[in-house]
C-alpha cells in the first residue's frame, strides 16, 4: 500500500510540474550558454537595451514580410517590436489579399498592422509588389512582371488607393521585390516601365513620399545599369531616393566588394540616390530552400552573421534591415531566419541570441556615433580582420573601433583569440571592450592598450568572428552603468 501511495504522490508531482511548465515561458538554451562564455576579462557592465520609444529615429529596420500571405501572426510578435529598438519595419502590400474581387479592396488586415506598428513606435515602410491572379498576374517571388495594359491599369489603381489610404502614416514606398529573378532577369524594360508608372502614381498622391527602387537580389551591376539607363533616357533618375538590395552571402563580408561597386555605379548616375540594405538575414538551422540553404547554421552562427551584416552596413553608412523578425510558415517549410523563434501555431517561443544582438547593435550604433571607415592596422593573427573607426558625430573625434575576423563564414565556436593589434590614429584614455551579441562590457587593463607614434597597441585583445567594440568609456550610451576596474590584469592572469 505504501508503495502505491508513493507512486501516486510521484505521479501527482509530475502532473503538477508538467502543468506549471505549460504556463512558464520557454527560455533559450543558446542564449543561456552565451551568457556563460566570453572574453577572459573583468566584466564591468552591460549595454542598456532601450525601446524604440526611448531611442527615437535611426537607420535600423527589421523585416516583417509575408504577413500578406499569413506566414506569420502579427499579434503574436507585436509586443516585441518596440523592445527590439529599431525605428522602422518592412511590410508587403499584398495586392492579391487586398483585392479579391475586381475593384473592391479590403485593407482591414493591413490597417491593423500599420496602426499596430505605429503604436509600438515603429514606422512601417511598404513594399509594393507581386501580382494578382484576378488579372492573370502571379503573386510569388520571381513571378513575371506584367506589361499588358489591363493589368498595369489595375495595378496602378491599387497603388493609388493604398498610397492615398496611408499617406499620413507611411512615408516610404518600395517598388517590387527582387525583380531580377526568374524570367525577369534580362527583361529590364518590364521593371523600368513598372517602376516609372508606379512612382508617377505615388508622387501624384503623395508628393513628398520617399521612393525605394529595385529591391535587388544581391547586387547585379548589369541589371541595375540597364534599368538606370532606361530611367535616364526618360529623364526619371530623380524619381527614386534609394536603390535597395539583398546581400545574401554565407560570409556576410564577402558582399562588401559588390556593395561598394553598386554604390559607385549608382553614384555615377545620380549622387543623390543612396543605398539601402533592404533585406538580409541568416537561418538558425540547416534548410533545404530559400537563401543560404544547405549550410549547417545554428543560433550561434546566426547571431554572429547578423552582427557582422549590421556592422558592415553601419561601416559603409548604409541603412540596414534584418530579415526577419520571426520564423515564417512557408507552405513547404518553417523558415528559421527569425530573431524570435516560433512554433507551428505561429506563437513566439523565445528570443534567439540574434534578437539580443540586434538590440545591442541598435543601442550602441546611434546617430551620435558615425563610422570613420576602415582604419589602418597591424596584428599578429593569421586571420583577416576588419577594423572600422567610430567617431562622434558632433565633432568628428575618434572614440573607438569595431573589430572582427572577416575571412570565414561565422562559426558556432564561442572561443576568443587573444591577439596583438596596432590601430592607426586611435588614442583612447579609458577604453572598454564590448562584446556585441551579449552586450557585456569588459575592463581593458592598463597594459592592454597604450598610445605612441600615432597608433594604439592592444596586447592580448580578445577577438572572434563577430564584432567587438573598443570604446572610450565616456562614449558609452547614455544610461550605461559600469563599475571601475577592480583587477590589475586580466582574469587570464588569475589562472596561473
């Protein structure tokens, strides 16, 4: 009898535990592990993670695409938008969802998203793209861009209607998504014509609208040149404010030469047109479809990838949007690009390390700190490094540098390499080290850095294949709390 009572009690305990567990939010094992690793230096603080309401305007954006096809649940992730700290978010217009009967529009679903984002302090920018099967125009990625008069007329009517509806709430409009895919790859005139007519319609309804053109898959110079040639022939180069592109590369740093070439090309046509990295991200697991497939990604390498994509964009002075906020339920698979992990019910399960990465990048790289570009440097590591300067916007003073190993695809290795690094032009009085995924701030002992001959030397500086930031303590974001260094050397010295 006693054995039966014991078994019953045990089963009851298990049931209570299981029931309690169902009401407990899931936590991220990968994020917990990242909190227990790091440079062997003294931890003295953590970057603040302020909300969008607290941060205000910036050049950072997040992808909230595919809501037009119900691949995600906006209400599930809405509460996390302001917490992330980004200023804006990309959504798609969904012509096929808005117009299911010819001439009749239903904008209730997009009203809910636009108003919900504005409540969170996040400014939506809308990608106008994809066709409508009602008019014989396909609505998928790479679908043929329509050129016939009836479909174009219906499209422009839709554009006119949606812009008129949101012109007081939405200020930026992007024309199409990756028009250089599929059979459109060499049909430059189709996109140039669509762009031309669409922008004319937008400008008529909303003269001060910001126009984002292209939405290119990667950085195809030939395609871009052909489209810009056609716009120049029509005297319409001044119609667009940005050329957007999507640099999906397994090593995000491999995209840099192509981005720089695209910038030179666009500038040669019109120096007032800027670049916008409008969509790029990384899976958190091995996938068999979509961008960056057939590579064994995980949540560690994803976080590093996102940090390097953002650091590169910031270094080049380019607006940046990270794809995507949540995992997406495509018809053939659940895509794992999300900063937030979701389940098959489209519910948020937990924040991935990449979510925290974006928070910390957004909180540190504010408009008051701008890029000084590449800094000359020397090091004793065989790995190739990127070293970019950080300067104060108000006076141009060099107050730090961001450093990372750039020569390989981001790995899941959480070890740091101690190196010697000489940085030209840097002279800091009280530098600290920030690891940008966790946002943790470390003391740099006196012997770790000294200035002389116009450069600063760091001995035993911990680096890895994700950005770390050397920054003057006084340049830390407002509200950052750090304690003074307590240990004369690094924690490495305490091990021997």
